[in-house]
């Protein structure tokens, strides 16, 4: 457990799991600068788990993406001054001027962001664009019809689980340590490491099943986990053709997405998912001033009072 920023008076922390030098170094270089500014601005601690949370020879050991369910238990034992946790995957960039996610969190609940409901665009249409653009520009073997479009009923049925009415991306999970640590740990212990899942043994569907069946969920705004694959297919389709080697263009589009979102998640295994490693996101001082200025401007009242014609300067 690597405590990069000590928990403050709020007793709220961001956490992530970055096991292995490659994962930790990538997170530290490309994501950490955006997390650090957000934490400092909102009195949040920042903790990285950079080694397995239980021995690999343990009979219940599972992949690191499952081990997020053990974080609460570890904090309960080793850092008891932490109250609430927002777990984030390492491949998330943060708009440092975003609202404090803990301000709207009810500690009786587990906080999630839906992959299906309250999206800012039609879900099937954005998935069709994603499939078509990957097929056209990345690999013509990429199917136009695949599990990308699987229904919720079929998704849970494939895993031998009872159907649920929603699905979150488990790259963001909010929980209260005292209320939820042991519940999360029990869900971890329930499943065998060799289980079959649509994500290659990952926890996504099984953890969704447990959380949704448990039922006491706070659903957060999509802006707190905007999905880059959706954003790119919907807003920046030209990146499929021109973006692979153009780091400046990629960075501009990522920053434009962060201008309208809070947390931006680069989930997946295709080329889009590596774009967060372009580097330099929101490091430019002029860009930072723009984000800060707009955040202040949003608080100002507007009257709609006409001021006459204003023309741009030559």
C-alpha cells in the first residue's frame, strides 16, 4: 500500500491497483498528475496498491482486477482513519476542476456509473459507430456484429447468473469502509479464479451481479466515468483515420472530452484504450487556466441583456 497523499480531514480517498512495474509506471507518468491536482483541490487522500493484496499461492488468489474488492478490508486494518473510498482503474484521466465526487455520495450505498442508462447519446448508435470505425480503419476482420451488442439478459445468462436491469463499468466503485469492506471481500471469496467470463476471467459481470442483487446503489452521472471508446466514436471519429500517430491531435481531443466530462476512462483492449498514454494531458498552463476560468464562469449568473453587435478584432 503506497500512500501518496495522506487522507485529510474529509477521510475520503481515491485508490487504484497498479501491480507490476509496467502498470505502475504508466499510471504514475500519464494519469497521476491529473489525479494529484484533483485530490489536492478536494482534500482527498490518494493510495496505490502496487503489490498483490494476498499471496499468489493462496487458494483464493485472483487477478488484480478482482483484488479491488479487498481494498476496503486492507484499509480497515492498516489505515482506519479512512471513511469513504472511490476506487478507479489506472487508465482514467481526471479533469482537475471536476466537482468532488464525494460531495454527492451517500455512504450507505455503493456508488457506480451505468454503461447503459442516462448516456448522453443513443447507446446502440454509438456502438454501431464504434464497430464500423474499428472495422473500417483498424482491422477489417473486426466483426460488425458481436458481443459488443449483447443484451443484459444474455450477458448475465452467459455467465450463469440471474439477469439484472443494469450494468456498471467496475472501473469506478465507491464504498464506505466500515459498511461495505466485508461485503466486498465476501464477493471476492465467492468465485473461483478459473471461472469463465466474457472479459477473460475478469470480474466485471460477476461483481455487477452481486452489487445489483444487493441493491443499495447510487448511480452517478456519466461524466464521472465517461468512456473514451464512446466519446471517440461519437465526437472524434476522424481519430480512427488520422489519430494513430498524431499525438497532438489525440491530446487535443482528450482535453476537449475532459472539458465536458469529469473522469475519462480508457477501458478496453483495442487501440483507443492506449491513447491515455499520449502524455501531457492538461499540463499546458494556458489549458489549465481555461479549465479554471470556465469553472468559475459557470458559477456566474447571466442576464441575457443585449449588448449590441460585437465583432472580432482584426
